């Protein structure tokens, strides 16, 4: 009961509250606060060791699977952008190469890594009793990851973060490595910014 209440408070009530006051606080400090809290609790439990962060190196089969999945989804994302919003396709790197490169370099560290700490390492460890170790945990991680992005107020962000959350949770479950899931998260995020979908998940366009 306590874990269920805690989970609902942190991952449903807090994002709902942030939705109301999203114009007052930038999302990056919020996710970093969550990541710091998660790291402290994981360290207290003896879970967040260097091994837990780096994990085992992905083997050749895992790497090939991740790349094949990315290639397939990248094609789908590209086609979706061309059909849904053709004017934005590749417009960001063409029109604003310096801001684009800045995001490409900073997004992995300042956004992908803290999100993976919270939505993968913390959730998988803290709420195993609620959701188990398999697809129940993947679904829970993916759904709250998606809900945490509702403040962007557009269906594209919901779709991207739902699919992405499930993919990253699956990777973390299989690899046990934040390093691997963070790299994959950064890969998809940077690709989204490159092809134009970043407009829908970038805090600079909040209305």
C-alpha cells in the first residue's frame, strides 16, 4: 500500500502538478532533482554501484538487435515527420546548426541520463514488488515516462515518449545497464531533434 501510494504521488500527482505550473520552472532542474533523490535512495539501498550504472557490456547480439530496431523505427519516424509535418523535416540542423549541435552534445548528459536514472534504475529497483521483473515493469516504466511528458500538450510528444519509454525499459531490463539504456535514449532523442520531431519535445516551445 505504501509503495503504491508513493508511486502514484511521485509519478502521477507530481507530473500533474507540474503541468499546472510548468511556466514557472524549467523541466531540466526538475528532472535533475528527481535524479538526485533517486540516486540517494539507490545508494542507501546499496543498489547504485558502478556496476549497476555500467553493467555488462552489451554483446554483439544485443548491439545488432538495438541497431536493427533503431533503423526500423528511424525510418518510421522519418516517414511520419514527412507526412505529418513536412516543413519541419531536417529544418532544425539546416536553419540553426549551432543550436542543433549544442543539443546533440548536451541532450545525452543533461536529459537522457537523469531520465534513465529515474525511470529505469529507480523504478525497476524501488517498485519491483508492485510490478514484477518482466513486462509489467516495462509497461509501468513506459507509461509513467510518457505521462511525465504531458506538459508538452501535444499528441506527438505522447506517442514518442510512450514508444520510447517502452523501448528504453526493455533495453534496461535485458542489459541491466544504465549506460546502455542512456545511450539508446540519447540516440533516439538526438535523431528526433535532427529530423524535426524535437519541436514537439523541446521545452523551448512550451506554450
